[in-house]
C-alpha cells in the first residue's frame, strides 16, 4: 500500500519537474527558431507563420550598406578589444591566479566588477572622462571602453584554466633546467590555451553585442551594429532586420559548434 | 592545498604582470567612475557648485522614485521566473546521459551568445499584433481582436526571463552537480517522498548556486537597456532608459551622474545582500 503511494508521489514529482524543464527549454530555443522562419518570409510583415517563403530579405540585406558599415565597425572594434583583452587579461591572470596575497584578491574583485556594475553608468562615465581630457569619440575610445567590459571574461577563464594546472609539472620543468620563459612557452601556454580561447571568444561576442558602452562612445561615423539594429527596430519593423538576425543566429551557432570542439566550451561554463 | 611553499617561485608569477591591466583599469574604469561621483555632487552642469541638489531632486521626486521602484520590482519578477523555470532544467540535466547533457547545455548556452537585439527582436515577432500568440488564439477562435502583449509588464518580464535564463541555469547546474547523489537515495530510503526530499535536501544544498544565479540574473535584468526599451516601449520607463534620456537627450550630466550613482548603489546593495546570503548558505550546506 504505502509502496504504491510513494511511487505515485515520486511520479508526480518527476512529471512536474520534467514538464517545467521541457517548457523552459522550448521557451529558450523558440524565439531564435521563430526569427529564422520569419526571415524567409515572402511577405512585407513579420506575420507568423509567413504567407510564403523566399530569400528576398536576404537579397535586400546584400544592399543594406548602412548595416554593412555598422557591421564592419562592430567587427573591427570587437577584434581590437579582444586582442587587447587577451594581452592584458592573460598577464593579469598569471599574476593573481595562485597568489595568496590580499592584493591579488582585491585586484581580482576589481577586474571582475565590470560584470556586475551597470554598464550604462560606466558608458556615461567613460564619455565624461574622454570629453574632459579632450579625446573625441572614435574607434579608439570604443576599443578602450569595450576592453574594460570584456577583459573580465578573459581573466576569469584564464584563471580557471591555471587552477587546473598541476604545479608539479612546472617544478619538474624547472628541476630539469628549463628557464621560466621556456616552461611558460612549452608547458603552461599549451595547457591553458583552450581556456584563453574560450574567454577570448566570450569577450569577442560580448563586445560585438555591446550596447550600453557603445551608446555613449560612438557617433554617426562609428555606427555600431547592435545600435543600428536597435534604432531600426524603434522606428519601423523592418523585415531586413529579420534576415540580419537570421545571419547572426546561424553565425553564432556555427561559432559555438567550433568552440565546443576546440575548447569544450560547455564544460568550462558549468565547472 | 597548503603544501610546499618553497616551490612558490617556480609555480607562480610576480604581481608585476598584473600592473598593465591594473593601470588600464585605474585610468579607464576607476577614474571615470570617480569623475561621475564628483559631478553628481554638484548642483550645476559646469561642476562649480558643490551640493547634494541632484540627489535631493531624485529622492524627493515621485516620478524618479517610481522609476527606481519599478526597475527593482522588474528585476525581482524576472529573477523569480528564471528560478522557477531554470531549476527544473538543472534538475533534468543531472538525470540524463552525457549526450543529452551536452544538448541541454548548448540549448541554454546559445541564447547567451546570441545578440541581445536579435533575441529581443524575436519577442517582438512573438508578442506583436500579428505575432504567434495572437495568430494562434485568433485561429482557435478564443479571441476576436489581437491582445496587447507588447509594451506590457508581462511582455517585458517574459522576454527578459528568456534573455537572462542562461545566467540562472548555469550556476544551478554546477551547484546540483556538487550534491552527493547518495543523500537523495538516503532520504528516499528513510521514507521521505520525492517532493519532501527536494525541498528539504536538494534545494537547501543547492542554495549557493541559487544565490549565484539570482545575483547574476537580477543584475542583468535591471540593466537590460535594449530589451526593456524595445518590449516596454515608450510608456514604461526603467532606470537605464531614464539615465540615457537625461544624459543624451537632455544633456543633464550632473543629474544623469546622480542617477548612475543611485543605480550603482542599488545594484551593489542587492549584490551584497545576495553575497551575504551566499556565505550563510555555504555554512548551512557544509553543516
């Protein structure tokens, strides 16, 4: 009797949890699928389901020079910000990763703080600083601003990779007469490289997608893609944006697939 | 852990390597924020007259206070939705095979890396007058005229919950993975039902993950400028848009600075409450 009752109780629990989990997973994935489908519409509106299918909006995208211009700016700024983040972030991660010093803990908190603080407030602050010192907004100010909010991802992932490193490997290398630089190049770097790549990838994506900092640090000459899209969407619901979204979704899926192969991205983000 | 301090010189690097980034942060992160604070403490745009005028203005203005209140409330609603939906995902993750685990992680991860504008745009398509929900309800004959879903609090909460869901789910998956599965079995074999085991064993032990997830989700939800402004529309004003309007459209930098500082402090207060709870819960989990 009681065994039967407990089974029913257990089943109710499993059913409820599984159903909510499946609803949540559908909720997460559905919007991207909807955009993909709508982007192939043959009509003029974002009606779902579309009245028919065509590639006309992708063709339209081909001629949208404003979007091309903004995309190129975003790509260049993201590449520079990622490069700068790697150089500064990896060096900093090496210094603070195994250090028991209080200063290392404080620096760690400082380097992570852009992740929690409202980026819009930082964007305004950076604009005020640059106008105070007489530096006009330019790709340079964008790269600086983006680096501040992107470098935490590189620091965090590099520190995580360094934490997995066996100290005995470095000791053996030293005992065998290798210099520190040689040990770094031949032992440390190859072992932490996937962590650096994963961090750099996330930094790149978050720079490419950044709005709050770009909002203050760009002007018409340095239009950025997410802001161009946002302003287009504020004005009118253009189906060209759906096609562009389709391109971005497919590119993201492709890059995540590559990163999963190269760095085991999914394991890194759940450990 | 605490072995062989003598080997420290070969296994760790000097603090000097952190100097370039520390300097970079000092000049381009700390200095701007200090300047923001400095300007917020002035009553005029030029920054000549010290005073608390900007803060007094904000704190005595019912409109400003309502914007702050609705922003903090929005964060709480989104966090709650994310927790209720995200926890079962993490639970399911622990019970399936490695192949399905990778699929679940990638489903959770993809939105995190997809452009926020794209994800928000998707919700415009779904919630719009001709969107899926209205089209489905109309074709089923449940409603005659399209429902207003865009530009409502409901729309903003559901869109933000989807956009921020990964930030909740990933720490939960990590936390649930650290719980000894034997505890679950022990609780069940001692006669506690699944629901009771969940609420008395699994949930308390996963509190560090819950708190980490809530902190990230909350901080991200209240600062999500794009989703708030596109789904909320003109009628609903939250702190990020308020800040942007004052700074950009009205060029009132001192007041915008004060809004920034108040917003910063609000976020910091929430984060530190969560962090304190997290520290307490770790003690509880270890006991």
